[in-house]
């Protein structure tokens, strides 16, 4: 217990110290929200990765999908690295940076308002962001608190409140720059921690080959494996179609999440984007791939503690804590700090995104006229506290388990935003009506399914909402009036800045 507490005290001390050190960057709105748009590739790549992977992934998703799909759940981590990191940086990175700077937009709703010349779109987008980031935040609290209960036997309520307080302190003190520097430190902890934990867990099962052999001998459950022998060690697992739905939601979803896209707004330049692409992809392979790979061995730790005592159903959020509970105290301390690192970085990104969206896109000029720079920063700091209080209240009585909370949040946000944002960066023909259609489709599918349940899994509902948006936006754009051609030419000219060179050879080969 002493070792665990010392690690925690050091961790929290560093986080607060970075917040105090970064205070000089909070004097302006651009500094508080985007770090002055001058953040380097290493900080940005780690900020992207640590915002991507939190306790939701390590505890909730790795446990649930490792139990369902076995070692094949590693494909989710691979998809996160290739689709969610590599392709996201390649396809969105440069264009997001250039166009957002050209439009002087600081948030994703601000981008929609400027790109499609609509204050109404900006307002509705900001409401969607604020509402649907709350369940995601609650899911982060939920996952982390279960680990704290396992390691320290501290009641869930206290875990949630302490975590919220420390997140508020360093985000309010240092803004985006504090979160970026802390994300870098937390990312290093995650990389080292995940490797150590996997090695320790597999070693406890007699090594990798012995663990795989034992997994292959698990009796086939017709309801899960459909009678397939060795299903939990097969290439695509017992249910490839639903596995694909998870890969789509957790990988493609990042393309439409405001807290992820905001990292491209803040990065320094195009060269930094190229470097950041490589770093971010490697980070995702280690952290996401490692988490799902570890979760794939969850059935080796089958015990009464992971079942609901009343219904007998598997409590997915208890699988990873159960796997780790037998580790030595020092390694449990490392795990707690690892998941705390992942969760605090995600939380800080979520609360900063939500507060900046509400202040800059909803309150400024629409509710409160002539807000000064200082007043905008103070308002964001107040809203950070408000957002954390609301999410804590939801986390104290969560309506469902972690993966479902995250599925609802990601499905609504990415379903609404992914298509109009992606097409808006590349295609001049996208219309305002198409953006409205995407908002309605993404939120409509996610929310209606929450109440009606016509799609069995909220995860699949989120994936369907995203794919639907990618079809709806071009379809509606082609049947609605074209945007003004001259305005579109002027807007997209930001990608075509002419470069003058000196001709060195005057003789040309004919």
C-alpha cells in the first residue's frame, strides 16, 4: 500500500506542477485553447494518443471484447493504429491545420460555422458536443474507479471526486499546454506500463505459448463460439462481423471527435504533422494493440468475482481488474498509474474541448456580447468545473457499463460530425443542407436506438451512424443547390499557395 500511495503522490504532484509551470500560456484564448497553435510533433502525437486511449479502452473495451473475441480482439488495436491514427493523420492532419487557420476557427463547431457560413450550425454543433461528451467522461471515471477499488479498496465515489478535482486543477491552471505536456509524461508511463503488465500477466500463465494453448482448450460455448473449436485463439475470433463493427467505431470514430481533431488545430506546422504521424501510429500500436492483446486472455482468469451475484451475467468492467489483482504490489501500482495517466489525459482533453466549445461557440456574441479575451478564458475555466460536476453526477450512477457509454458518445459525435468535416476539407460541393442531414442522422440513429433498441449493440449503432453520414452528405449535396463557386474557390485557395523558384537551367531538352 505504501508503494502504491508513493507512486500516486508523485504522479499527482507532477501533474499539478506542470499546470503551474504552464500558466503563462493561459493569458489569451488561443493560448488557453490551442497552446498558441505552436505545439511540436512529439507533444501533439502523445496528446492525440493519450486522448484516444483511456480507462475506457484498457478496462472496459479490452475486458469486454477480449472476453467475447479472444486473442482476435487484437485486431481492434491494429485498426486503431492504422485507421484511427495513421490514416487520420495522413488524411486530416495537414488539411485541418491549413483550413482551420485560414478560417480562424478554434473548435470543430466554429469550423462548421465558418466553412458553411451558418451560425445555426455552429450553435447546434456546440450543443451536441457538450451533451455527448458527458457520457464519455462518465465512462472514463467508471473504468478508473474500478481499478482504484481493486488496488486501494477505496469507495468508488471518492475515486471519482478526487480524479475530477485534480483534472480541474491542472487544466484550469495551464490550459492546453498543461494538458499537452502532461499527456507526454503520461504517454511515456503508458508505453512502459503496458509492456510490463503484459509480460507479468503472461508469465503468470506459464508464458505466451502456454497461455495460448490453454485458451485453445477452453470448451466451446454454442451461444458464443457457435461450436467452433479453439474459437478464442482463431484468426478472426468467434464473431468476425461484430468484431468489424467495433473496429469501425473505435478507429473511424476518431475522425469526427472534436477532442481528437483539435490536436491538428494546435500543431506547429506541416513538418510537425509528418513527424507526428509516425509517433502517433507507433504509440497506438503499443498501447491499443497491447491493451486488446492483454484482454484477449481474460477467460484464463475466469472467477466468481467477475459475475453479477444476482443475475450471473459477466460484469465486463471487472475482467481486467480481476486479471491484475494477483500481480505484485509494485506492478499493481504501475497499473494504477498507467490507467490514471490514460484517463487523466483523456479527461483533460474532454473538459477543455467542452468548455471552449460552450464559451466560444455558444455564449460568445450570442448570449454574452463583447466578451474580452480575459472574460472568455475565465468563462472557460468556470465551465470546466461545471462540466466536471455534471459528469461526476452521471458517473456516480452510470446507466450502463463502460463500452455502452462510450458507444453512445462516439456514435452521436462521430456520426454527426465525421462526414461533413471530412468532405468539407476536400470537396467544394458540400452544402449546408447536407451538414444538417448528417447531424440529424448521426444523433437520430444513436438516440433513437438508445430508447427503441432496434440495433442490438450501441457499438454497432455508432458504427452504422458513421457510415450513414458518409453516404448521406454526398447524396444530399448532389440534390441541393450548389454553394457559391467564387466563395469556394477563395476558401480552397488556402491549399494552393504559389511558390516562386529561381530557374537554374536555361537550356531545355526538346
